[in-house]
C-alpha cells in the first residue's frame, strides 16, 4: 500500500506527513506510534492485518522526522507532533474513531482527546504503556545534573537506547513539553479508555502509568497489567491482548 501525503504547517514550518488509510466499517481505528517508531512497526502491521481482514477503517501515519514523513527528527516537539496528529485525524478520518497510542503515541492520544471539541469523534482510547508527561517525568526529572547541563548548553544530548543507536533529546523538546503537562491535575477523558501496561517496563514504569487511574477517578478508565511484559509489548500474546482489547471496546461503543 503506497502512502498518501498531507501538508501540515506553512512557510518554514511546513512538512509533509505520510499516512496510510483504508476505508471500512466504524468505529474506525487510528494508530499513533511511539518516539522513534513508525507506522509499519510490528504492532501497527498486526493491527492493519486484522483491520483489513475484518473490513474496519484504519488510519496510520508517521510524525515528522519519523518513517516516511518529511522533516528532521531534531525539530520534533510535542506541539509539532500533536499538530500533525490532529491534522491527520481531522482531515483523513470521519465519524467515530478509536485512537490507539503506544508509548509517546499514548501521550499524544491523551492530548488529542483533550483538544477535539466534538465528543462524538473520539469514541475511545486504547493506550499501550502511555508515556504521559514524558519530557518532564520520564526525561528531565530522571536526567543527572551533567546531562541537564549538556542539554541546556549545547541544545542536544544523545541518549543511549536499548533498541538501537543513541537518539537526540533536544532542549526544544524539553522546553516545549512543559506546555503540555497533565501534572497533578485530574484527567477526565470524555470517552472510555483501556490501558495495557507491562509490569516490567523499564522505559515507562508501571507505577507511573498506574497514577492515571487516580487522576481519572470517576471516568471509564481501566488498566490491564501484563505481569511479564516490558515496554514494546510486541510478543504474539501481547498483540493478541491488544487486538482483543480493541475489538471489545469497538463492540462497547458501536
């Protein structure tokens, strides 16, 4: 399937966003991947296969600086990636959608839900290890003094990764992230939310994600723990759990 493209922003801020969309029955599905991932990763591919098999509408896309989209990764910020997510959601999809977000994609899905005025458009969220407030709670607060100093003085720090080459954490990413923090405030999503979280996740700790249940008191938010699960949750049994969770939620909101 050949990606289509969408232009987001104008002038020097313009970038071309690649997306894959196929029509089908609703509620449709929107996939939002994590930091440094792309729309053809293992979980995304499994979701596409199931959606095509069952005739369900699905939209996937790459943030700028990721995958097949334009732009430099080092220009990326939460504001920039959220703007792109909203543009794809509003211009490519129609009708009720279940937004599925993994890691940073889960955080962006939470922010997107907060921005969309029409409560009928986002029918539900499925969040996999949602890295909410990631630039502050999972990055800045965890950085030792020398790393913070390097970020502030040079504008970038190459963070080691267990999944491949080191990747850049920029001063702009940290600073911009502070515009989008949930912090200690309550979180009251207007749709049902299903969270899947690995107990052994070293990147987005279980306890960090579990705090969302307290923040969302009274809302329809549930958390499914994977006792031996780590961050990616891409094993066959993890993907089966994800697909079952999505299908159950689709039936609940249809």
